[in-house]
C-alpha cells in the first residue's frame, strides 16, 4: 500500500467525474470521496485482513455516507459524488476474468469467480442503499427534534 495508489484513485475518480459531466467545483470533492473509499478498502484488507466482500461493503457505505454529506454541503445531488466515487471499487477485472474462464470452458473456476463478482457488486449496492436510508432517517429524525 503506497501513496501512488491513493493518488491514482483520486485522479481516476476525478476523470470519471469529468466523463459524467460533474460540475467543476465538485470534482475535487468527488476525487476525495473515491480516494477515501479506496484508502478504507485497502486498509481493511491489508491491515485488518478483512474479507474482500466485507471491505467492499464498508467502503461503499463510507463513500455513500460522505457523498450524502458533501451533497448537502455543496447543495448538489449525492449521485454526483457517489457514482464517480464508487468507480475504484467496481470489480471489472474480476468480471472480465469470469467471462474469460467461462469462454475457456473452465466452468468451475468461472462460476467461482462469477459468484465472487456478484457478491462484490451486491456489497456495493447494499452499502450505497443502506447508507442512503440511514442518512435520510437520521436527517429526518434530527429535523423532527429541532421542530419540537
């Protein structure tokens, strides 16, 4: 784990932000979201020996939570930050390996890789959804307490 991978995740996240037409004033914040997600993911796997799926879940939850707060701060939709911020976690290489193994008639390994790919994609989706629900619930609870 070195600083170059963190800078690379920052630049990659910003590049995808540019591809998704994210406003310029939020590109750096989006890059920080992606970099933070990657730092959490790699730290969990390297230092705490957490399973890849759990590390992806925690990282996706962190990305979505930070995106919710940045969206309120910048007064922009949270998807501007979370969609490009989640890019470093997407298991594209694993999906490619899955298809390659299946095309090589290595079905046992292909199914094993496919199951892992689906679990990682599910962890990303669950982390994003759970964070959104939790953040909105806490925000509404906070507003209800301020009114009374």
